[in-house]
C-alpha cells in the first residue's frame, strides 16, 4: 500500500483538517474538488481553477485537483437510488458518486486509499453510523475509505491495519459541535477557513423547489439550466417560456455570462433595468409578456417602456410595452 491518498475536498474546515491530519502522518495527500452544476461550477473557468488551487496550496499547504463530474451528477440527481434529504439534496448518492469517482482516479494519482472529512453524527442524513457504512459499501470503497476525523469510532480501515495511518494519532471527533475542529485548526496554524457552509443549493428550500419544477417540466434539462436556476427572479410563461430577471447589478452581470445560443435577451433601452433571459420559447405572446415583466422592473416612472431584444439568430429588435400592471399578476408566473 502506498503512503498516498485522494481526499474529497469541499473547501470546508472538516475537509481541510482531514487532509492535514493525514499529512501530519507523512501521507501524500492529493485533494480532489469536484465540479457539478450545483457546486463549484465557477471552477470550470481555467483561470479561476488555477487561482483556487494556488490559494489552497498557499493557505493550507494542500495540493488540489479539480474534477468535473457534471454528466454523472446530472443523471444521478433526477433519481437518486437512496432518495433525497429534506429538500432535493441526494446526500448519500452524492457522496457515493464522489467516492466512486475518486476510486476510479486512484491509479492516475498513484494513491491507495480515499479520505473524506465526514464526521460521525454531524449531519442527520448522510453522517449517521449506518449511512456511513452504506456509503462505504455502495461506493465499492470498503476498507479503503478513511474518515480521519472520526476514524477512531469506526471500523479499522486497510491503511490503518497496514500501519500507514496511525489510528491512535487521529483526532476523536463526533457530533455537531465544532469546538474540536476549531481547536485542531488552531493547532495547525489555520485561522483563515470558510465559515460553515450556508448549505448546498440542492438543500435550499426555494432553489430545490425550482430545480424540482425544472426536472419535471423539461426532461432535457442540462447543466446550463441548473446554473441559470440559481440566479435572479424566475417566471414560467403561459406558452412554456422560462424568463429570468436579474435583481441587481451583480446578478445582471452573472446573467450576461449565462446566455445560451437559443436564448432571447431583453433589456429596457431608455432607462436602467434588469438583464433578462427568455429561454425555451419564441412564442410571440411569451415574448411580449417577458418584455412587460422586464418593463415592470425597469427603473422608470413613466410608461410605456421600450425593451430591446436580441439573440444569436434575431437581429436587434425593439418593442414598446406597458409593464405588467400588478404584483398579483406578476407573482402568478413566478416559480
Ligand atoms: S449537501 Fe449537497 S453537496 Fe453536500 S452531500 Fe448533500 S447533496 Fe452533496
């Protein structure tokens, strides 16, 4: 067995510490950060990925690789064999998938086992003792999946049996309290770490509802739909169009980078207003309604509003519309 492992790396404190406690024992740790449409997708941009790797190396002394698992993740998230958590979070299958992917990369990185930052009893669904066992079994990583932070409460793994990892030197962390992790971070001289994650977008009550709608309405949904769903206000128009409206300057900027080849972009031309994307419809009444909703959020006291429209296959056009008259009507299209 090699003294090297692949560690699942979310960027949270637990995953950092899992790497550090193994490095401390002389293990060569390669951290893997996975990309899906639901987390870390910004790292698809090579420059951002490079900067992120440099930051992790500089801050924590950890070598990191970024691995895109978008296709596998999308097929899993619509129908996860172990079901969902409270919202649309398929935590057990999410972990299984990531561990399976890490398993398939062991040879590439000359590593002999996998580590995660999972903590026994920290989360209700995916970190119970029985669930940790299921994840280990169903991922096919039995014996070579080490959870260094809680390993002393779990069955001994092969790297421990082989003497590569000294079980007695691993910390004994369980439960929801983060006191031990904070103390351990201090011992490693780590002060600059992310606050506990606000949560995965799949576990967000509003976003998960929107994803559910998208999954059921458009069977051909793709990664770009899942990413678009996370920004702005969303409207489902009567002829099937999906309108997304930026809520502020930052969102307008993000949306301008998410325009797809078949999308229609709408924006007020004579006053400040939101960046809007109409997807999945070129129906005339949808386009008119989209322009009226766009006008509703434009910063003007006078109506009507001129809305400009463009896309790859439509030359610039303008339409003059009255804004959707009342909030009740506009809310009826929101999702
Ligand atoms: S919270 Fe999200 S990222 Fe974390 S295990 Fe669950 S589905 Fe995966």
